[in-house]
């Protein structure tokens, strides 16, 4: 199977565009399924305490600060990666801060305003050109030109604007449906195909969710005496964050914002059809809880492991949490489709804040490059927390072994990767639309009305006029899906 995947992925990697990095900071849609509390790398924290106590004299050691929203198994992998980097670079110490993703950008802005910006930070991709244009970030291009093979790196892993590189992902991520195999068995359901070009239709996904949803008496939606207020197993979940629903919108020819950044598309007929289908999961099909309720529930990963949730949409990084819990009874499948299959390979960049000190900046770039190189820090890749950004790590048999010969990159997952790399993928609308945050701050309350059960058309009444003052165009047009016009 691996030989087959290996032979087929080369052509895929060379002919598709992959948008790199780690999904925008949301609790359950970008690899962040844990408690979201802030923490620091233990070794670096102890070193900092010792220095504060006057116990060390390390004038030749460069101290770097790194901020990220990694949580759960991904956070564990990141800590291990940092430890590996420090072991290989004893002249560099890294203080890592893991910030609650709900407050991440606000905390980062506070640090910047206080003159205490980190040296390296994970950043929402759409902020990279904005912060770069303001002169807050280091242009990575001069450093990368002498240290990486641009023919080998996936081009969309670089966040470029105005002939400068403002960020680079340390790994790419892909989307999939995770499901509990045992629950499928109990429901007598055939497991879905791993072929990204032939996913379940939306109707098939909903039908499976109905058969998987049970109340405390074992009744399913549609059965007599089904009790929607006492659910033992939910068939699926609806997310109120944009990243996964965006791909579903694209599957139907919709989007949130036009690539030109001059109007919304969330109120188009194509988009509203998808949002109505998602709303129906809660109020009509009765297979998913309200998003406002899920915030009080355990993470999707935990619920799946506990048999309380049958399916959810997530990224391959969820596997890192499953690996940490030594849970292997899960399956993966492509996202269900509306008009056509749609998948997204995406991520967010690491950026370097310009410290104005060349030695420190060079060390920060060294850390950034190491985190994206499985040869230096394999920790992020062997657990599937990330996927490599270099083509050769998908095509060179010896390199492939480094990150895929383990229990978590099994035949099923590799089969999905195989088909994914041969299927058209969408790019995130967020990256080059100007003023993305303020625009989505207007969109989100209207989406909340949808999740609360309001008529979809009424929920978006007047939204174009409301958002018009925030429309500021684009940094560059990225045709993130040809039908989303």
C-alpha cells in the first residue's frame, strides 16, 4: 500500500497547490482539543527561574520566546520538538507559551503593544501580510534563500506578499471525518470510503448520523418516543467556527467572502443551502447538539473515544491526541459533499518578530526551520500533529519512513492521503482578504442566529450593507474555489 501511495503522491504534490500551516485558532477545528490553558515548556521555565535566582551565567546562550495555540496531543508533540531542538542547539533556549486559542490574537497584540513580542509566533495567516506591511515582522526571504531549496518546498507553505516572505508554515494539515469504528459496527453501518474523490453525499452522511444517534433508551431520531433531551450518543456535531464549514460551503459553490474582498458570499443561495443543512442537523435531524451546548461538553476527541460521539469533522492533527491516549479504534473518511467533493489542505504560518538584533533573528529563523524539518524534530510528524511542507518528504522512501512508519500512519490513513493528493483542494479565503477579522466579526453573530434556529434568510438580512464599510479589498486574489463567485 505504501509503495502505491508513494508512487501516486509525487504526481499529486507536483500538480496541486497546498496551503500550509495550522488552522486558525479555534478550540476544536485546528488541532486544539484540550483545555486551552496557558503553559510553558518545563525545561525552559526551570531554566528561566534559575536565571532569575542568579544561578546561571549563560551570556553566550540566546533566549527565544515562542507562542503557539497548540493544545492536547499537538501541544505534547510541540514540547517534545522544542526539547529536541534545544538538545541539538545548546546555545539556544526556548521559552514556549501555549495560549488559549480563544484569546490568542488579543494576547499577542498585548505583548506587541508592551514591547514584549515573542521572537517566533504562530499567527493567523491573514495577519501575516498585514503585520508584515506594518514592518513588525522579519522578512524571511533573505534567510530562506540560503537555507532551503525552493524547488522542494511546497510553494503555498510560504506566506508571500510584496516580494517578501512574512511567514512559513512548519507543517500542513488536512481535513477529514473521524468516526468511532465500534459504534459503526453496533449500528450495522458499512464504513465510508477513504477516497477523497468519492466521498459520502451529504444525504448519506445525515442518514448515517441518524442511525448512530441514540437516546438513553436506545431510540433513534424518527423512532416513536425518541427523547432528544437525553442523548447517549450524538451522531455528529455542528461547528460554529468558519474553517470546516468553509470547505462545505465550497462544496456547494459558496464561501464567506469573495476573494476580491469587496463583498460577502455567505448570504448567497449556495452558502445558505449549506448553512440550512447544518442547522437541520440540530433542529430537524436531531443528530447534533447546539454549538452553544458543545462548549460545556468534553472535546470531540474525548467524546469519540468515550463512545459519546460517533462522527466529527476535524484535522489529521487530532490523531496526535488519539496517539497520546493510545486509542486506535477510529476511522477516517473525506468530508461529505454537496455538489462536488471538496477538501482543504491548509495551515497557519510561523512568523519572526524583528528583534533588531541579527544574532537573535538568525536563531529565531533557525528554530522556525527546525520545527518544519522532520530530520531535526520528528516529534511533530510521527504522531500526525503535522504533515511535512517539503515535497521530498512525501516522495523519498527513506524520508517517508521517518514520519509514517508508526501505528498512527496506518494503511487506511495513508490511503486517504493518497486520494487527497490527487483531488482538487480549496485554499482558505482568509489569507489574502484584507480586514478579515472585522469582516468575520460582523458575519459571526448572523451565523449564531442560524445555530440558534432562526430562518437562514432572515438571519442574514441586511448583512451586505452592514459589512460594506469593512470591505477593503485584497492583498492578492487567490481563487480559493472556482465556483465561489
